[in-house]
């Protein structure tokens, strides 16, 4: 191969790598800017815990994530009270321990304090999921 051909091949390779990585960076930036819904956090957390997503109970209600140890309700911080009730109900129905995947961001400290005070009394595990 001549030096001119090598130079052309190298330039082509750099152009392909640039296009590939530029696309990856753009996708990552878009993903970071997109507002994520509850399902996003539920899926990510449950996969990490190797649980069953949307486990259906006899009464047709759905546990967001069921692991060997926990029945987990995933909710945004503003829905703290609802998350407590659902986690306790799912635990009762499955024989697992109650847990909450608690999605928090800036300004959610008051909700976190509320859920933690009740969780301590009723032995509910809190899994913090950062927005």
C-alpha cells in the first residue's frame, strides 16, 4: 500500500470513528435531557436487583418489582403516602418484605423525611433513585 493510500484509509477511519462517537454523544446528551417516567426508574432498578417487573397478583394489581426478598413499589417523592400503602399491601399479598423505590430530585427533602419516618416504624426498606 502506498503512503497516499494509507493516508486516505486513515482519514476514512477517523471520519467513521467521528461519526460513530458523535452519534453516541448526541444520544447520551438527549437521554440526559429527557424527563424520565416512573417506568424508566422501575425497569432500571428492577433489572439491577434481578427482580420481576410488574408482577401480577391474584387481584390483578401489579407489584412494580418483586425480588426474592422484597415487594417494591416505585414512585416519585410527591406520591410518598401512596407508595407506603402500596408497598405494605404488596408485601402482605406476596409474603415478601415491603420496599419503596423512591424517586427523588432537588426539593424533595420534605417527602423523603415523611417516608423515612413511616418506613422506620413499619420496617419498609427505602431505595433512593436519583432523578
